[in-house]
């Protein structure tokens, strides 16, 4: 199915170092699926290391070969991923002042996000004049429509780099135009779970946080084998597992080793659901790291739970 990867293979040649950095971020996000990627990209990285951000690129034959070889490698890696109807999926959308793009991914059996299919489209002349909000909204609308046959009847999260796009789905918001109403209505037929990804946390920077699932939690000395057993016997955790929420609960291993734990994978990383018997020990472990008093520890624990672990409340 060449259409699955046409957005990758047709990626235009880049003009400046900043655009090249963004391209390398995309490639590095999927480095696990591309053998010898570091060698393929070496000529492009040499340019990054010796050039200024806005400097125009002077393409050499070696750079051109590296650019096209990396696109081909990502396209081939995408073609090897088989769509699994039982795996969690996520749709990430972005829009620039000239084009929109999206990638549909699935969380594979090894706890890694795998690219299924890419989508991109140039903005038409009237669309170029849209506000940032309207361009981002259009991007999500067109992406859900483009992938509708893979999204219909599935529960999934939409990720956007534009924070204001999250609010209309999560709370009552006064929209400005009939077009916005139409687009939001069409999107909501597929999913109302839209979440923000910071633009500064680009795909290159976000990749380690997805790969190294729980490095901070491991350093706390938590016994995950005992936690797994406690999850199994905890009515609270089992109820949390079956409750109708925006969370995506699945059994997975942290860092691909150790016991399987019930985790929330909706943020793009596995967050273990902490049984009641473990909440105090996790709280105290964070306190020992902070040494900042109870209020600061509660705040840090809430942040820690938001990013690394999942539990209904910080303290009961």
C-alpha cells in the first residue's frame, strides 16, 4: 500500500538547518524500526553540528543521498508494521502556515509506538489565511476523515501541538464560526479525547520519555513484583481497570523487563496504577527525594503521579 507512506517519501527537500533539525527529530522518533539509522543520517548530523539555525542548506551529493535513503528506510519500516485491531492507537496532528500533517500510530506488544500510516496535505490559498487555531482544527478534521476506516469504532487519543484546541472538547467554549462547529462535530464522531503536546517537546525530545518508560520510578526502589501481586488482589485497581474513563488500561512490562503491571498508556508512556497499599510508600519515596516539606511533597507526588504513575487521588 504505497499510499501509507507517500507523505514520507514525498517529504520535500529542506531549506535551512532548523527544518533539517525537525526532520531529524522525526527520524529519531522511529529509530528503533530503522536499522543503521545513525550511519544513514551521519552526513546530515555533520551539517547540524557545524551550521547556524537559520543558515540555508547547501546540499551536497552525500547529504542528498542520506536524505532520500532515510526517507526510504522509514517508508519501508512503516510497511512492515501490521495493523492490530487490539492495540491502542493514537493520532498526532500538526499544522504549519503552508501544510498539515498527521501520523497514526499503534502501541505494539513491546510497549513501543509504531507508525502505521502518514498523512499530509498542502493548504489551499483560502486555508493559508486561516488563524493558527483554524489551521490546527482543519488538520485534525482532515486527518480523522482520511483515516476514518481505521478509526471508526476505535477508542483513541488525538495529540496536538496547539493547546487551545484541547478546550472546545473538554469544556463549553464559544466558537466563532459555523466551520469550527462543523469540524468539531465531525471530529467528535471519532474521538473527544484531545490532548496537548508541547511544541518544545518535539518528537526527538519526546522519544526518550516514551522509550525509557519509568526510569525515575525505578530509582525509587519500588518492588514491582509485589506491586503486580497487589494490583491483582486490589478491588480498587480492578475497578479502576474496568471503569469508563479516558484512560487506556493494559498489562505491560516496564522497560521491557520485570513483571507485567496494569498501566495507563494514554499519555504515550506506561504509568503503573498504584494499589492503595503502595501509595504511602511511593509518597514517602518522593518525599525522601524532595526534602521540601509536606505541601511540596504532595505537589511533587501529584506531578509524579500525573507523569509516571496513575492513581485516583494522591492521598486518601
